[in-house]
């Protein structure tokens, strides 16, 4: 046999191999670039304050009862209020608050407690605007003041994602509470009760298609039916219901997979002992399928956290913590919908990137959690 | 009606869809005896066994005509399947304890039937494990997983699990085919012990086993009972040529 095309083969092998390596490198590079860019833009803005502050800044007038404080050599310290001031970006803010400072008992105009916090910006002292003054000057001004009670105009800076974090958690819980039982029950029906036949195939076909519908269509549906028709307005309930429908196919198939893992003989033995189907499901099948269902839930959470289109049109983009399920006070932006709002309304890509960083961390954490659970339960199964 | 007859099977046919798996089975199975079903693979002996506790009901597309009566009552027409299975227990070929502790495995049956009191369950578990001749070996590890013991022990735990519901009949579907010879002998001894209190029907691939422990034997071939009678007679003086061929190993 002629073996003379060795060089040709070596060459074409090399080229193809190079292309394969190149494709992989390209994929990894693209992923690295995306994540790298987001991190670069967003990390500077991610800090503790970012996570716990409100989104909107808040301006309040407060009355404070002065104390007989000890003067200090620090020109920025105000003894009568027990606070240290500092300059930043043309504003004077409170840098430190003594533990017994009277500003902790400041009252707003409605006589309610409004404790001043570090980072609060002072813009007015009694009738005097302090714009343009330095921290030293404001401190001196406050120290000179001899009234027993002093009124300050204070701006609490916003820009934090506290409301979005909490709203996201609310929506996750609400969606799982709705979609979980329905999805699991449907999976049990499909796997344990349904008879093979045309009806079953139709049901499965419907579920499969449900899984492939673009999420914005769910958003449209949610808006038409929940927000408008059912008069829920932009609300977390409308959002959760819409997400539940989106999530159902995933929960159903994951649960079914878990149910299928349970050996048939367990069911047979259970029936052989005189158990009913429901008893068997309750005592043997569901407990055995639990790890798989748990993983499905966690993956579901991942999808909820990442969903934007469906929520924009059902839960709105207002940064508030919802205090009811429906109605005006129930609208709530999640991390993703606020990102959308930021890009669309303000073009503030840095803030959007910071939110993106938080989202990335959340998603990675969820994926790790689901892997850990899977491994934990596989190990348990193994030692059995 | 004969007082020693537990089951009376009349003209039993069974179809899987269009395939007829059992053809005109007629037999009487006696109380307090071990009845063995023997025959080559696919001859219908396991299928027939499963008609006795209506496990075939769980399979789609199965049709049964004819009748089986237990103590005179038709088990298909006049009895609830769940009820039937508390009186007719089954041990399967592969030991298949549930993925729970030994205690919970044996207590599963009684719990299903509403027994909750711990002292009662404790007593039932101990009694059943003793009857299954495995109490001494596992009494100190009742809370351990039932999957952590050997195959032979697992099978005896499954037998204990069946005994815990206090059936009248125990069906055994090739209970030792997955076990080693020593475990096999232990279970054969167990069966011989148990027949004092229970009627036992055992399907086995192992002719010698049938010869060792059964009182009556039925030889199945392609869904029919070729011959049925006292084990002594079947093995030593078979009336049917096919029986003789099978016994002497000419086929099967």
C-alpha cells in the first residue's frame, strides 16, 4: 500500500487541530473579556455601602439637642454634637459619630426618631446654607452656635441596591412557593399516574413548548393578564406569577428526572406490602427525589435572579421594598430590572456594571451550591 | 370445599396485549405447604405468581380472565387489591430493602397500616426479624441503613419486612437466585420453618431447591401447567414426558 501521503496528512491534521484549539481559545477569551470588562467597570462601585444603602437619596430636616461635649484639637470635630466632619466632592459629610452623640436621637419634623448615620451630608445649619463651605468651616460654624437645639438639613446618599436585593429575595420566595408545589405535583402525575397515550404525549409537547417561549412574551402575557386584567398593577405578585409559569417546565422536568431515578422495585415492594400509591409517593418516592428537586429549585432561583424581560413589564422598575402583594406599593425592581432602567433612563453604565458584578457573584454562588448539594447526596447514596 | 385449600385457580388466562402469557391454568394450592413453580425461562411461572397478589394490576395492558379464589373469595372481583396484599406478601428476586434503616424497613408495613405507637412497632420489628432468623445479626444495628449489610442479610430483612404485616401467604419470586450458596441454604431453612404458620409459594429456577424444600411442585411450560402434584412424585415418577425431560436436564 502507498504510504506517501504522510506529510499531507500531518499538515492537514495540524491545521485542523489548530482550528479546534483556536475555537476553544476564542470561546474562553470571549468569556474572559466579558467578565473582565464588567468587573473592571463595576467593581469600583461595589462596596459595603453599595449593598446596604437605599437607592434613592433622602433629604430630611432634623432637630438635635446639643450636649455639653468635650472639645478636641481636631478642627473637624463638633463637641456639642459628638460628630466628626469630613470633605468629599464639595460636600461636607459626617465621618464619625460618637457612641453617645445626640445625633443618634435626632428627630425629624414629624417628631419621629431619625438617627443620623455616617456618610450623611449636611447642607444647611438652621437658616444657613452650607454649600461651598469646607468641613472645618462647617464644624466651626456649628461649634459657634449657642442654641440648645440645632436644626440640620441632611441628605442621606442613595445609590445602594438594598431595595433591589430584598425585592429579589421576595420574588424568589414568592415564585418558588407558587411554582414549586404545582411543578412537583405535575411531575408526580406525569411520572406516577399518567397512562401512556395520545393525551400524555400532548401534555409533554405542551410543556416542552412552554419551555421554549421567549421570556418577553411571558412579560407581555403577564402584563395583559396579571397587571391589567386582574388589576394587580405592577406588583411582585404579578411578577412572581409570570415567573412561575416560566419556571414550571424546568421544575417539572427536573422533578421527573429525580423521580425516574428511584428504582421501580421500591415501588413494587411498597405495593407488595399493601401500600397505596400516595403512601408510596409520600414515604419512599418523594424523600428519595428530594435532592434532585432541591437542585431544580436552586437552578430555578438562578433563572429568577437572571430574568429581566418578564419582570420589567410585571413588577416594574421602581426601587422600593414591596409591602403588599398587589397594588401600587407592590411594585419592585429587582437587580436585573434596575439595570435595565439604569441603562435606559440614565445611561449610568458604571452603576449598571456594579449591579452586574453583584449578579454574577450571586449566579456563581448558586451554581456552586447546586453542585455541592449534588455531590453531597451522591456521596450519601454511594456509602449506602 | 376442602379445608386445606388456600387458593383455587380456575381457567386462568393472562394476556400482555395480544400475547397470551398464561393459558387455562387450573390448580388448587394448599394451606401450610410449600408449593414450588418450576420451568424454563419465560414459561410464565413468575407471571402466574404475580396474579396471586395482583401485582400484574400495576402493568399496563394486562388482561386476565378466569378466576382465583382465596378461602372461597374471588380475589379480583370481590376483594380490594390493597387488602389482598396485606394478606399475601411477596419477596422479590433481588434483595431490595428501602433506602432507610433496618428498623424503618421492617416497620414500613405496619406504619402503612396505621400502627404508630413505638412500643408496638418495636415489638413487631423484633418478632419479624426473629422469625426471619436475622435478629441476632442485626439487633445492635437496627438504626443502620439496610443497604449496608450483605445480600443474604438484605434478603432476610426483606422477608422480615413481609412478615411484619402478618400475611397468611408468602410469595417468593426466585428469592435466592442472586445470593451465594450459604445464604441460599439459610433462606431455604427459613422457608421450611415458616410453612408452619404460612402458606408459601416459591418460584425457582433451581430444580434442586424445589426438590429440597417444597411439598408440591408445578411444572410450567409456555404458559401452561404441564404437571402438578406432590414433589416426591413429580421428581421421581413424572407422568408427562416433558416433565421428565426437564427434570433430567434434557432442556431448560
